[in-house]
């Protein structure tokens, strides 16, 4: 049996449709050999469901490639087991004892890499992902074993740098030895990374049909587009031969140019569109692209506001056009409510930087993206928001002005935006999303 070489924090559809697919293929192509152990990063998760079917599942990659329809199924069996630190804390800590582990990969959402600062070293487990990881790394250090190559996949700038910073803060909080901090710095490689693949997750509308085709029930089915890109800061192809296996992977000294373009256009396009589109009555990204009004709004966001802020290069424009094609993939039934998860932190990372840079560059706020902030607030007034309890409670009842003044949400002073966002919010509230779209698209002006 292959040795366990990768510790993966996160069992969701994205990592299973991206990283685990690559690692499965590396094994299949015999250019690398290894298994993945999944650690469930939060108390409620899917590890039990995954373990119930021997950590195996089917991934469908579907789309149009060079005019040809592609529908590829892969039976993934690269995961050896799952560990839930909330019920198996000792099993979790024992992972540190295995010298074969070399990689730590994570996707704990944009909100996952955080320093809370109230946890204790002896918590079983500590609450935040970085705190849990510090517990594991300290055990590894005590055993005098080699460090890791850490590749976080969370969609925040400098994700690995931020993760390391949190770990070092926990080392200080817990008064761990200076030699441990030195070991973190010198014996571990923290690789900033950018991931790009639309993973649509469990195919609720098609699962029965797929089960029939498979001949058995797979409750961990996963679906994704064909396109993929993984940009990794560092040079570890010798230990993880992703390029050799033929994958669109870039090892580089600087992830920033790739990341900025992808997060602003693809993720920013998603986040700026979905909440208003849901209030408008749509359910999936595919429906949005077919709807004349919502499609026009998305085009305005990307080509009139996001791309000009980035610099309007041919590369930016081409990437924007490719994103629209990917969003239009007929196989992808990407639920708007799925994308809407944790929208406050997503908006702060994906959309707000463009709004503020556009204002600085052009002297006014971009109308469509600013409108999407009003749509976000309107969405959080409904019962469909899915975020932290405190965030949902505050967003549901607080005045628009107080929401924009909430610096801990936005990492910026948004007081100057209040009049415009209030106007858009009132328009959505009073006239409905259809009429509000008309104004922001310039089809109709209100006095």
C-alpha cells in the first residue's frame, strides 16, 4: 500500500475536485506514489460520509474543449482515511509522528486562516485552522522530525505568508520555545498559491442518473469543469511532479500577477453577480449567463469596471472572455446559494479592492460593483444567507451606514460609499431587483 504523504485540511468538493484529482492521477501515471489523509477542519463536516464509502468517490469533469464535448469520469481512491480532531484528537496529533508526511494542503475558505488568539495549546482541538496546525507542528518539532511543504489553497492574498504569520503568533501566545519558531522558518516551506477551477460539487439534479450509470450509490459525487490552473510559489516539482504529469501548474517566485487577475475577474465576477441574481429570481450561474439583464450586468462588471482597473491589457481582456465561456459551460449547474456562502469575507477579498482602486484611478465609484454591495446587504436581510452567526445577525438588522462603517468586515473605511450604496439599496428595496438592474445598466434613470 502507498505511504501516506499528504495531510489535507478540508474535505469539501473543491479539494476533492482539484488537488485530490491531481494526486490520484500522479499515482495512476506512476510519476509519484502517495496517499492523502484528510483532517476535518471544523466540527461539522463530511468525513463520516466519506469514510462510509472507503474514502472513494467519482469525479466528473465536463465541458467544451476545442469545440468537442468532454465528459470524463474518474474514480478517485487517493484518500486513505479521514481524521476528525474534534472526536479523534489523539489520532490527529499522531499524524505528526509519521516521517513520510511531506505536504500539508488546505482549503478552509477565506475565513479559515485567522488568528483568534483565545485558544490554548492544550485545547482538544484548538478552534482555528492555524491554531490546530500549530498544535500539530509543535508535536512534529518535539519529535525532531523534518518539516513540511505547506500549500494553502484559500483565496486570500499571500495565503501561505498569512498562515505562517498566524502560526508564529500562536507560538508567541502559547510561549513556545524560540527554537520552534526557528524550526518553522527554516525547516518548513510555505508556498503561496493560486487555484483556478470551477468545482460545482455534488450534482443534486443528476445523482440518481449517475448512480444508475455507476451501478451503485455514491453520496460523495463531485463535478467540475475541465479547465484548471494551479500557480504555486516555490519550486518543488522534484517532489511533486505535477508538470511532468501534464497538468497546468506553474511553479514561480511570484504568484501575485496570476492571483490578482484570477481573483478580481473570475471570483470577483461571481461574487458581484450572484447575490443580486438570486434576488432577481435565478438559481444557477448558467441561468445568469442566459438572462439578458444579468448577463449585461456581469459584462459591465468585468469589462467596464474590473478589467479597466487591472490595466485593460489584452491578457486581462482575454481572461475575462474565457471566464464568460467557463461560466456558460452547459454542464455546470453552479448554484448561486453555494457561491453565496460566506459572502461578506468573499466580497472583502474579491470585489472591494477593485471598487477602491477604481475610485482612486477614475475619481468615482464603479456603479455596477458598488450596486453589488447593496445587493449583498439586501441578500443578507433574507433567510438565505449562510455565514457566521454574528455576521448574519448584524447584517440582517444593521442600517446600511453601520454596515459600511464595520471596519473589521471590510479592512477599510467605507464611509464615503454610504450615500451611493444607500441609494442603490433603497432602489432594490422599493422597486425590486428588476428595476434596480435597469438603473445601474443605464436603461432607466430615476430622479
